[in-house]
C-alpha cells in the first residue's frame, strides 16, 4: 500500500505570510538603506526674492495617463493579497481620490495564483476617477500569457500596469527568483499587446539611464526609477532571514543607484520618468520634479502615516507634501511644474560624480545594452 501523500501547504499561504511580515517590518523596523541617501540633499534651488506670484496662482496640476491630477504624486504600489491588506488599499485609494493623485496597487501575484483573493485589490469604487495602477513582477509577467495579465488589469479597473523589477531582493530571498532572462522580450510583448500603458518600475535599487532608454525604446510609457536612499528591500529580506541569507542581505542593504543620480542621468533624454525611492517630503519631490520627473511616488512614508493616523494621517501627510511643493514653486518664481523644470539648480559634487561615472561608461562602451 502506498504511503498517503502529506498535504503540502498551499503556495499562496507562504506568499500571504511574507506579505504580513513585510508590512509588519515596514511599520516598525529600520528598513531604509543604511549607508546611502537619495543624494537629493545635493540639489539646491536658487531663491527668488521677488517672485511676482501669489500662492493661489501656483498650480501643481499635471497630466498622467490621460487624466488630470491635482498634484504630481503617486502612492506607490504596496499591498494586496492577504485579507487584512484590503483595508490599506481601500483607505489609501480613498485618500488618492480625495487628493486627486495616483494610486498604485501592490503585486497582484497573489490574486493571479488564487482568484479568490482578487477582492483585496478591488478598490476602484473608492477611487472612481483617479489613476489606479495594476502591478506584477517581471518574472511572473514573463511566465504569464498576455490575456491573463489583461484579466488582472481589468479585474481591478486599472489605467496602466506597473511591471516591477527587483533582482536584488529576489537574490536575498531564500525562496526568491534566480533567473532574470527574457525581461526585455517580456516588456516588448506587453507594450505591443496590452491595451493600457506600461510602466516599468524598480523597487528601491534604481534604473540606470541606459536601461531606462532601452525599456522606453521597447514601448514602456514611463520608467519609475525607484532609486536607492529610501526603503531597502534587501534590508527587509535580510531582517526576515537567518544565516547566510541574512549575512548576504546585510552586505547588500545599501545596494543601488541613488534616486537623485538616476534622475540626473535621465535628464535631457526623452524618457518620461517617475521619481521614487526615498522621497520623504514635498521638498524632495520638488527636487525630483526639477530634475525632470513627471510624477513623484512615495510608499513607506504614506504607509507609516497611515499606521500612525489612519486615513486622516495619510491624507495630512500628503497635504503637507503639497504645501511644501507649492512653497518651492513660489520661492523659485514658478507658477507651474513646467516652469519649475526650467529653474537653475545647484548640483553638488557627489551627484556630479555619479553622472560622470554613468555617462563615462556609455562613452567608453557606446552600447546601450548594459548596465
Ligand atoms: C510595504 C511595501 C510593500 C511594497 N510592495 C511592492 C509591490 O508589491 N510591488 C512593487 O512594485 N513595489 C512594492 N514596493 C516598493 C515601492 O513601490 C517603492 O518602489 C519603494 O518602496 C521605494 O519607495 P519608498 O522609499 O518611498 O518606500 C513596496 C513598498 C513597501 C513599503
């Protein structure tokens, strides 16, 4: 008689547990890059002592994916897939709708594996008019037919799909992906076959201008550079691990291109970009916008404000960001974000050194293939 087979735990259970551990660590632990900043502290504006503007004339509005946002902010994709994550998605979607800013859902891998979890992402009714972004990892996207991805997007009523790149995090995660081939072909397929715009995003290690340009050439509409200096997923995985994974994670906790450097390298190219990774207030956002970003994404500070003060806490954090951004526009004599982008900027030596390193590589190699 054959042995009865032990029932394996459902694969999504471990995914759910991982989601819970991530949220828990983000709420209470030190999860930011320990030794690296965004380098946005190296950017300064030139003060305009007589701006000839009234504060009420300053406009923060911006177009994004065919919709008009009241301010250039995105609550970056964070969660979904475990029952308790629904309230976070619902409440942050409510805040996004009220502030007329964009809202990103977390990775929909869990709902792709178990359709009965779809409700934890379905918050369109709370944000009927603003931009909602669907989300999936590049490895899952590579393995999934376009028709199934289209269903994931439609099921949440999204205006666009974010495909996230996170090789550093995966390598630290004992159960993470190890094969990152076929990424460019996947981006080309999705750009060609999906009906909604495609955004390619990192998750806190940055995207170089060379790779951003290549992704844009393949059809990605926006590149969210999500650089280093804010949340470090390598550090989070290392906190969740023991033994060799924890040691490897601790070594690589500050891996990545600082957000300011990734933005500076893209300035002057035609690649439309979203800034994120370590933006913590409206002044950081203003610097990112002045470097050419179309939109500013924030994840950890919104989540923390929500943990502390619920929906009202998240909203008042975003109101503070709007207020600081409006202050920068007035003090630089900019009536709009387009005018802010034309302002002269002081750029410090470390950022310039990063730019030199990134562009020297390109000059030497003349190829757009790597890094
Ligand atoms: C709790 C949490 C969960 C996240 N989950 C996802 C995710 O599912 N998909 C994704 O593309 N990015 C995810 N991110 C990454 C963010 O979208 C963002 O790129 C990164 O955290 C850097 O921004 P920050 O420094 O403002 O947190 C998550 C971030 C946080 C804090």
